[in-house]
C-alpha cells in the first residue's frame, strides 16, 4: 500500500504540514500537481486498480483538494489496460487537462483529455 504524499514547506525548507492521499490496500503514485482557481490543488497520479476502483491494471488518478488539503473528490479514469498520467493543468474555466499515455492493442498511445470541474471526462 503506497500513497501520495504532499508536503507544505516554509521558505527555509522546514516542513509545515503533510498529507497522504490514496485508497487503503491500493498503490498510488503521484506524477503532477497544479493549483486551481479556488486555491486548492489538482493532483494527477496513477493507481493500480481492480474491479472496485477503476477499470484495470493502472489508471489515471485525479484528486481535487481544497485550499486546506481536504479531498473534494477523487477519480480513477482510464481504459482496461495500462494508463499512465504525465501532467495535469487547471484551465481558466475550472476544468482540467490531463496528458498521458494509454496502452492500446500493445501500442503505447499519447492521450489528452479534458475533464469538467468535478473530474468527469468531457
């Protein structure tokens, strides 16, 4: 069970706070982070999924937090094969752009998707 760890550091590098994100008994890896219009964070990672969470193998894992680091929502997105996120950006309309790769028919393919402010694919 690996989780995503986010640390808040002071200007001199002292740890002010830290927070872990992820499901119990699942492996998550953090890849990219961006600030959001409301002062929170959007975190992109990968999650080793099963039939309960996600669709299989590895999926994109999006976590939206408040300014205080509280989870507002989290989503596992992807195909039944291996999906690995590379970067996430918040847009001016509150949506999110996710870039990554997906394994399709044995070929690694670049993927670009846009989600609404709640993480639903548009």
